[in-house]
C-alpha cells in the first residue's frame, strides 16, 4: 500500500531577511520528506511567514493568514509579526501555532505535531544550495540575526532580539555551496550588516584551513574571492564602512553601498536616535565617490516623522540635491505598535505625509534620471535576468534585484538567466537603462 506524502503550503512575506528564513524552513521541510504545495486546497496545512515592520505589513500579514484559514483551515504562523502572538490570536484564534522570526526549530516542531513526516531517503532529495525562493543565479545570504541599535521608529530589535552573528566559516561555507549550485550573485543581508561580528568581539574563525576574522571587511574579502558578484545591503553608516571601499575599487565586491540615512534634519535624526552629522555625511559621500568613481549609492528615508516641520522637510530636499544619490526609497512614517517614536509630540497629518512623500519622490526621480543619463555611452557588464522575443532584461552592478532598475538590451540573442553580457548604454530614464550588445 502506497503512503500519502504530506503536503505543506507556504507563503513568504516581508524583506529579504525573511526570505532567507523561509528558504531555510522550505529546505528543512523538503529534507524531511514533505511535499511543497502551490495552492491552499491541495495542502495538508499552510505555513505563513509574516512581516510586522509597518502597519501596512501587519495588515497584509493578517489578511494572508485569514485567506489561508478560509481556504485551508490549518495554519502555522511564523516571522516578525509572530513575535506579537496576542495580535495574531486576537484576529485569528484558530491558528495552530505562532512562532517568532528565525524560528526554524519551533516551526518544524509545530509542523511535526500537526502533520507528522513520512521520510523516504531515496526520494527526498535537496539541492546542494538548499531550496531557494529566488532565481537560480542569485541568492540572499543572511550573516546575522537581530540588532543592537535603538532607532525610535523601529521595533525590529524587540522582535528579533540583539545582534547574533553567524560563525564566519559557516557563512563562507554556505556561500561556497551556493556558488557550486550555480549562484552568480550573493546579496548579503542582516538587520545591521556593518555590525557583523561585534557581538563575538570579531572572533577569529576558519575557512579552507585559514584564519578569518568575524568582521564585515574580512567576510566581504572572503566572499569576493569566490569570483562572483557580492552586494552588501543594510549598512549602518559606521566609520569602518570606509574600509569596504578598497575592496570595491579592487573589484572584489560590487561598488554598491546601501546605507539607510533616514533623514537630513539634525533635530529629527536625534529624535530618531540616528547619527546627526549631516555635513560630515556629505563629506564622506564625496570621499566614497573619490575612492570608487563607479559607486552606486542607495538609501532610504522617512517623511512625516513626528515633529517634522516644513523647514526640516526642505532641509531633506536640499540634502537630496547635495548628495545626488543614485537609488532612493522612502515611506511615510507609520506609528508601528511598540515604537518609541509614537510618544513623540508633533504628529504630522496623513494628508501632509503623502504630500511630502510625493514631492520627495518627484525630486529624487529627477536626480536618479540625471545619474543614469551619465551612463549613456558607457560599456557595462550586465547579468541576465530573462528575455522575450525582442529584448534581454538584465541588471548592472548598480542594480539590486527587485528594488532597483533594469538594463533593457535590444537583442534577440539566445541567452539564459545568470549569463553575463557586455553592452553599450544607449539611453536612460529615471529607473532603467537601455543598451545594445557589444559586438563580438
């Protein structure tokens, strides 16, 4: 008599760090013999990995849990919103279990309790790099969990705890397996990537029989030795960030800095509990670009933070003009439950928040368009994402997947995702570049 293979549905919400958590759970499920279902109605139960960073993410997570319950009836909840058990159970008391973020063991325990595994070592095969939610040619690699910062608008430290860095040899071993499995770009993520190793006092580990310090510069150098694109995300503006610039200049890691500045008003930055030397920051940006002329700078900002005056906002717009950042994301302040900033005076109306956000993005769109226009006529190496009958869609060194732009190549060449192409840039707009292949 043939056995019935247990099937698990899975929904992954939130940021790349949550994506890594999802990939670990999916890999463990597959390793234990569970089949992954692409629909609610064919699954025996559903796992929902939630996000709880801002109100809109909380609403999306609760709505997704409700949909899974309505369609399937058996739901296990994990992720950042899972740290607020009472919020989930108040909305959906019938969920089977609730765990917080980075909780592989707890999720698997809940799955075992409600859907015991039926493992078959002859058929339950897992790829060397584990199961991934990204295309085969790029992958996120999470180097730490938690955060030691106390930004007043953020509740992540309360959800994910203080910084816990992964052993440096373990990270480099995982990276090596991913490269062996076909990955051509590694995107390094954590809550506070630049703080890697602080919690273990930069302890020395070992990789390939050699000592390596648990420090972001040393880790980046090791990753760069694998001969692939290495992109760093979520870098707090620590002084030692400057040590990464020589690695970029030497081509070991991509010339790409993702540093959330959040605002440019010293008073608001103090209220946010963020570094407030804006003039010093502008000088650092000039120094970064002098050291690495091809540097792409990405940042994120908050508009409508409590106490933000017209003068504060105008200073922020001035900063955009002075800094001339390449890629920028922004969102209107949302009073997330548990954030210290909610107690600050001077709440900004929703109407004014949206008006300021629109003005901010209009200013930055023009700056981004100018920055991209400077690339016209240049020869770039691009990484192919896909193609149709007329064009190849790719990314340059300055384009992270999903959040930045694309390079649209006018060719019907037979290329596969993960291949590199040499192109000449012919045009640009505020988001994307347009190119033709360099003749062989």
